[in-house]
């Protein structure tokens, strides 16, 4: 059974690669898998990366455009839908005009796709901060809109390190199955961590196997001698606020001290979260060599294979890698969806939120809209 997938906010294709790799076979030998149909993103280089790696034989199906100008009528039918919507702006949550307004919050364009194409299932992704945005009302409203589009939803906070990803990365992922389909998605059980398999470490990710010096996107950053000296005084796992850094090298920062500044990886732990933006000191630093990671090393922490080529300059590539869903993590969740459809049992845990938990907040939303 092949699910044709459409995708909004496709980025470089982290979710898409997970979907492409996912495959299950039921007891009758029937294969369940996902095939790319179309994708959209506003960013030129993310689209180029996606087309090059996910659908090189039909690059025209990756449409580079602001989603607010995308003509849904021009897109082909789909059975599955993915959208890692940006958490740009929920400021008009209380106004309740999102779905109708031309420039509503970006997730509403995903809701429009669900209502128009009625895919059998969807997967949506967002940062963990979504749960507290607008005092929780944004999350509540998004879940309500997804449910009211005709889906049974399972929102959960996935801790990717618990699934063998060499990085502490926590993301809200919502899986929806169309109301008329009698299948119940369950959150796949963690496989790594205490009492389970050991966590995958930063060292394993970066050295097993070693990265060839001519690997794609593997250019080193040139640092000033002061940065190198500073890094040489920071032990693995510590950051720019380590107390034994000599006075003359200390950063002169007033206010909040961000713990990721010049933070070096700990080789025997999963890495901290790979991010896509930020200035000096936020590029993630090697545990033994006094330098920032290369994009290929960041891609390894995100579980992209070495032959996945990112397009664009160094900063554009860093941005794409930092925004993506780790493909190996996406694969685990999408295979669980495929197993749900194939009727294959798998170990599961309770979701962090039950879809009904938000009823009281929905009541508040309804009151706001009166
Ligand atoms: C979190 S990333 C998605 C990453 C993707 N799910 C992956 O796994 O690779 C969000 C994406 O939304 C895109 N985006 C932001 N505003 C947009 C808009 N108005 N129209 C279309 N895409 C937009 C960004 O360019 C970015 O690639």
C-alpha cells in the first residue's frame, strides 16, 4: 500500500527522508510505504536541497513559494500529509480569524490542506515551546482545528535521544488519522536510555564511521586565536561560563548567560540540540578539538546520511540542518503509522497529552470568540 505524501514547510527534507526510509510489510507480504507527491517551502535553498535528495527525478514537484500564495488547486491528490509548521506568530489566536484570514498563522495552511485533500493520515511537528505559547491557547487552538478537520489526533512530546538519536531534541509531534478510518495510532515506546539500550553518544555519531575529509558540507570554520585559546580552557561538556577560564578570556556579557555559548559537546552523551541560527559562540563545539562543528558533523547529529547533500552557503546549510526533524526519528514515528495501517502490533506508551485534555481551554477559546 503506497501513501502519496504532500508536504508544507518541507525544509531540507528531514521529515521527508524519514518518510522515504519508512517501510513495513504485513503478514500477507503487503508492503506499506510513503511516496513523495509534492512539497512546498518559501526558502530557495531548502527547496533545492529537498529536490536534490528526496525527488531528484521530479524536482518540479517542489514548489518554492510563500505558502500564503500557494494555489492548492494546482496540487495532486494525496493520502498522507506532513507539515513542520513554523512557530512564527500566534498573536491573533484570540481573534479566531486564523482559518479565514488570508494571512492567518501559518499552521492554518496545513489545516486547509487537510480539509481540501482529506489525506488518510498526517504528521505535524513543532518545537516544545508551542505548549506554552499564548498561555497554552495556541496549542489548544491548533489541536482543536486539527480535530475539527476530521481527524483523531495523538499529540506527544518526543524526546529523540530516547529513540537512539545522538542528540537531546524534544519536539511536539501530532499524528492524525482520519475519523472514518478505524485505526488507532499509538506512540512508539522509547528504545534508549535508563533500563533500555544505552544512549547514542556524540562521539559515536561523529566517529563511527569517521567522516572523510572530502565529505559534502564538511568545511571547517576559521577561528581567531582568541576563540581557540578560549575553547582550549573549556572542558568537554562545559561552556563559556566555566569558572577556570582566565580573566582575560572571559566574555563580557551583561544579563542572561546562555548556556549554549561556546559549549563543547560531551563525547559520551547525546549532543545538545542542534540549532539553525545564532551568532558567535552558538555553532556547537567539538569536545577535544578547539573548533566549531562542521555542517556535516551537525548533520550526523541530526542523523542525515553523508550522501545527503545540502545546497547553499555555509550559513544557509546550517539553518536547514538545525530546523529539520532528525530523519531517523521521523522514520520511527512514520513506521509506527504504517504499522497502525498494516495492523502490526508494536510496543507503545501513553501520549503526553490526551486529545480531550484541552477541552477546558477550548471552552476559554470559545468564550473569547463570542
Ligand atoms: C521547521 S522548518 C521545517 C523542517 C522540515 N520539517 C524538515 O524536517 O526538514 C520550517 C520551514 O518553514 C518554512 N517557511 C517559513 N515561512 C514560510 C512561508 N510563509 N511559506 C512557506 N514556507 C515557509 C521555512 O523556510 C522552513 O524551511
